[in-house]
C-alpha cells in the first residue's frame, strides 16, 4: 500500500514510522524541509502521563502509559527514565496538595528527600511529589534521529506533493488545519532556553504556582528548557514581555542561580486543540486525519499514530473487500 503522510512534525513522523513498520510504502510531504515551523520543535519532551492527568482526561493517562517504551523502541537510548519532580513554595503548598488529589503514581518527599534527589534544590522546598515512573527525551534530537531512521528505511521526504496517486493520505498538519477542521483551535505556547553551569538537574522539575505553573527540563551541557504558557489565542508573533518575565521569574524561584543564566532562545508555537483538549484520529474516504495533540505531542503521538495506522489499513481492507 502507498501512503502519503502530510506533515513532518511529531505526529507525521510517528505515523510514518507506524505505517512503515506495517510494510506500507510511505512518502512524507514536508513543505518546510525541517522542523522550524513544527510546534513539536518547541516541546518539552516530557513523557509524564501521571502529571498530565492532573489537568486532563483519563484518556491521556491510558494512552500515555506506554509512551516511554514506544519511544525507546523507535529511537533507542534517547529516553531518560529519571522521573518527574513537582514542587511548590511553602505559601503554595495548597497547590501541591490539589495537584496530588487529581492524580496518582507519586510519592511525597520532604526537604531532605528533595535534596537527595536534586542537590541543587537543597533547602529550597519543604515538600514535593516524585513521579518515579515518568520519563523525558530531547524533542529536537529525537525528531532528527527519527527522520534519519525513516529515510534509511526507505521513507521518501518531498517538499511538494507528488503527481502520482496514493492508496491513502494521512493529514498530520496540525495547526495549519485551524479554520478547516471543525472545532479545532489554536493555543499559544511560549518557551525559552537558558544556559547555566551553576544549576544541575537530573530530571524535569515542575514548579506549581496559582497563576503560571511552569516546567524546567534539563538538556545537558548547562542547557535548560523553560516552558510553557497556555494562552487561548492563535497569535504567533514573538514572545511577549509578560510571558518572558513570568518564565524567568519561575526559573529564578526554582533556583536563584538562574538569574545569571544566558537566554539562548525564545520560541512561540501554536498548539492545535479540540474543545476537550484530546487528540482525534478520524477517516473520511481515503483521507485519515490525526490532529489536536495540544500539549501532549510526544506523550500521545505513539498511541495516536497506531490508531491512525489502524484506520488506514482498515480503509484499505474495506476497499479491497468491496471490490
């Protein structure tokens, strides 16, 4: 079966990988020849189903439980299984308790246990939640490695739609479909990269705050990703001053040495989302659509890619039986 996958972000690449594993002949349409227009290029890369369950539906937990194993199979050696640490200042202890009440899979830590886990945070926080079974990866490394792997497996990447026909098309163009797909909206996310050799973290740390909870993810070599805002707008201009100040303030609150960090990069992405903030895989004729990954791209892409591939092959089987 010959399949055209439109889009080369995390959704498109995982769908291509799933289809290729089922022996489909796959072509990926990537008009931008890279990832700079993909929201997944700006992602945190946290494979954190229990943390995400705090603010979303149980379906995210269910679909995300196998994400770390599936990513390890796709890009061996790139998944870091160090868990997630969630902390809050003493005055925001209520936020930490509220977080704990809305999810599972954690253990409470006191101040010495936090220091043992992350020495850089010694004396900074009295209480925390440790999600031992969670993991993370570096989205940029993984996207590049996965694209190279697919190329080696015979997947073709093109900048313009080929003239030949395909048995099936999978649309993974994300935010580009806002205004075309019913109910799909954009949610603005802003992030930044800091470099500091005075801070050493081994895992993603989430800092809870009533106004703007943020996460900080270590990338190695003194580099940290700080994100991310969630603003109900499709404005994709540069990061705004308020967001930059709040993200920097959160990093400083976590560890004051971030005040001397170098700002390496700021970024803005529009996340495609449906009203329930859950992704959807659907099919109409020869076209299968996968969209609405919202803030759960790397967490849910493997499971959703499998669902999309099932729709593709069911369509092919149905069409063959009908003929």
